[in-house]
C-alpha cells in the first residue's frame, strides 16, 4: 500500500468511526425513550488489492454498518397507569397513524407499524394512543363467546355507551334454618308456639294480608334480603322470611314492598328429613318447581308494584338445611343473584392474556379487545420510523401472530441503550478516530518529506 493508500484507509476509518459516533450519540439521546432499541455499529474491511502471497497483501480500507438490537429486551419497570403495557419476550404492538378528521370522525392510514413503546392512554375519542402518536390496534371480542373476531386487527376504540342492564333470572339462596325457631311468639313451655300463627286469618297456604303482618312477623324469622333488577335495571329489594308450619316443614315468603292489600307473598313450602336435609318443595299459587327439583320459580315476582318477571329461587347443591341452632335464627345465610343495572365505563385494565377489560359502575367487567403481538422472521430488517416504531420490509417478512411473548400490565419497557456501555464505546471510538487522524497526519508528513527531497 502506498502513502496515498494509507491516507485513503485512514480517511475511511475516520468516516467509519464518525458513523459509530452517530449511533452512539443517538443511543445516548434515547437512553430514556420508552421501547427504544439501540443501534450498534459493525466494522468491515475492504481489501483494495490482493497478492498471490501473504507478503504482498495489504490491509485495505474499512466501512461501518449499523446493527439492529430489536430482539434485545429492555428493562421492564412498573407503572401505576392501568393502560401502560410492556412486552416480555418477542413481538411488537400493532399500531397505525391518524390520517384525517372527516365530519368530526378520525380516519386512519392503511399502513401498519410496530412498536415496543406501550405507554398507551385513552384520548378524548376513546382511542388508545402512545406518546409518539401511534394508535393501538387489536381484535374485538365477541361478547358471548369471548373469542376474537376476524383476523385483521383494527384500531381500538373504547365506546362510551353504557353496558345494558340485565334482568335477574336467578336468586341463589344458602341458609340453615333452625330446627326450633326463636320467633317472638316462641315459648318452649308451650308446644307449637314457634309455628306460624294461624289462630286468626293467616293460613299455611295463602299470602299474608296487610292486616295480618304483625301476627306474621311475630311468628316467623328473617331470611335476609337482596337487591334484584328488572329488565330496565330498576333495583328491587327482595326481603325473605321463613315461617315453620310443622315439624321439619317451612314456608318461604317474600315482601310485597308496600302493597296495599298483600304484605308478603308465599313462595312455597319446604320440608326436611329427620337428618335436616331438604326433602321436597311444594310451590304456592302459579309458582313452579325448577328443573332438578331444587328451586322454586317465582311467577312474576313483584315488589312495590314493579314486576321483575319469573325468577328462580334456588337451593341447589344442598344449600338449604335444617339443623339445630342455639339462637334459633337462620344462619350461614348467603344470597346471590345474576342481574345488574346499566353501567358506565369507569376504568380499564389489561390482563395477562393481553385483553382489555372494561370496569363498569355496576361492578361488572367485560373483555372488549385482544391485543395481538406481531413477530417477524427477520426483525433486524425492519425499517425504523419515527417514534420508536418500525415498518415491515420485503426482507423482514410479513407480520405473524400467536408466537410472541407475554404482555405485562402496569409496566413499561425501558430503552435497551445502557449509558455506561455507550460511554465505554464512546471512549474507544474517540481513540480510534484520533488514531486514524494521526495516520493522516503522518502520511501527510511523509509526502512533504518526499517532495522536499527534490528541492
């Protein structure tokens, strides 16, 4: 290699180290950027000439290329924001950009982008947007099956419409009724005083009239109460009472809620065997026995004049028993029902399966969208775009779903650029740059010496 060749090689070294410095500076600048993937630098030699033997070969020049680190995980840090997400493992969030606003509605570009920056928050239109302005995409979920709909992700928008009310269809009841109820009338010295008072107008097979409420309350015990809902979500307080009518035999009632004629409606009769296990159910009026023989179906349950429809009053799985109780009251009472009022969205969360779950003001939750993770055969060939995002290229392959890592809720992935490591590379790059400049200086001095010889 001639002196000119040495200058050419050193100049290429200066150019290559300048490229390395550019990558380092970019990495340092983005050391706090969410989801950023640093660029490392690879140096390759260019052989200017070769000889037939080792002794005639020259080192040649060099050039620098960037090396992607997309597959290198950044640290995952916790966050208190429920809509923030991090990816643990392979994959990218699928995002897009807003295109225009037409008639007050946002339209979106057809191009999909991919990012690890999961700092998504709801905007005023219900879209999930990260700090770089990218809109999150996902699969809507079928409300009945919970399965994803379609195979192409769409822009996620959380609607503001309320969750419709659901009418109560079943009241699950659990209790132990005492073998001897301690009613107001109960007197152990008077046999039968614990039974329903039928000395007046009350019978064991009819509803309780308003005029007989006091006699009824004094000869029955509380079975507690529960709120149920009609088809419009109107709450109704259903209060239950039990009256023993004979040994091992009970009547169940629910309150009319202030009816002018009837104070309590008879649901039906329950009998127990000698061991305290529920035996038979005999419904009252138009009520029926539910499938399986462990429930009453209350026909047109009505409270305060509001009809909630047919509701199953269930004692399934042996949930109603009659054992001795020292207090003589219904014990271990638990009531549950399956209805609810309409509700507004009050919060969002992300579960481990990458599903967006909406919480409503009526204490209900619904899974609305599934967030897919896109993977590529050749991540290193993705094209970098603004905002810590990437675009697919022919050499990266198409996005595939189902093989990514896991989504971590309430967390963010930090930049994988480490300041200490970048500073170490900066020192080495600076020294290499200085050394190449020294080669240029030395070669220039040698050329000057050669020119001075002819003077």
